[in-house]
C-alpha cells in the first residue's frame, strides 16, 4: 500500500493539502523533474514526513493519481446521472462539455494525465493509463447500452467497438483542447469555450450519423 497509517490519521484537510500541492508539482514538472524539496517547502513540513506518509516518490505519485482520478470520476458520474434518459448523443455531448469545464476549472487534472500519456519515465504507467481508459470505456458503454435499451440505437450495434471509437474521439478532442500542436485544424485550442462547445457538438453529430442513431 502506498499510503501509511500515519497519513491516514492526519485530519482530512491536511491530507487534502498534501495531495493538492503534490498534484500541482507533478502536473507542472512531470514525475522525474518533480521536486520533493519544493513540495515540502510549500507545505512547511520536514522532508522526512513525506516518507512517513508515503513509501517513496512513486507511492506519492500513485496516490496523487488516484486523488485526481476520483475528482474526474465524481464529476462525470454527476453528468451521467443528470442526463439519465436523454438521447445518448446529447449525453455524450454533455460529457464532452464536462471535460472542457474540468480543463478550465482545474487544468492540473488533465495536465497530469498528459504527463502519464506522453512521458515514458512514469512508474507503473500502463496500469495508470489502463485505469483512465477503462473508466472512459465503461462510462461510454453504459451510455450506449442505455441508448439501445431506450430505442435510440440499433440493437445490432457492436457496443464494444462503438465504445472504443467514441472514447478515442472524445479523448482526442480534449487533448486537442489542451495541447496546441495536437489541434491540427480542429479549432478548439485557445478559442473561447463557447466555440469549443460548438465544435464538440459537431464532433458528436458525426458520431451520431456514423453509429446510426434511430431517433
């Protein structure tokens, strides 16, 4: 286990502060360049405390990753619940808009994901990417399954393939929003969010047509 009982016994607000500052450091610097000295200076604690709380730097990073992922999952589950019963493509559009909101509200969350995606020195990188991608696939699968059950989608639709395609498109859209050289003419990086949401609607409309929406 990455987290010690010493850390678990801290008051929740102190746990939150440690993880929030560590999230900032890892998102800004990446894993290899992140400085525990910088982190403890910001926190005003002894460096040894970090090793009392977490086994090592890798353990801290793993804990911060799950801390960040829980924020994203909580936000998206709220969207899924709030859009229950709607057309599946309206739900996908709202999910994409929720991603845009998260990038704007707390860019560190997506910056950390991009570090894991593009930097090869991340410990247990495959495991962490798998956590994110599996959640994304399952989230979309649930929406598509409900779309079939509600009569919006063809019951013969290959849901696994459809979820793979949709997840890849939505993730790529958000990467383009966050990283200029990944935009490649999509027109979502650096534009007002209203414009990015318009482009999101066009992307989802293409998915609607390609997946053969029945309604």
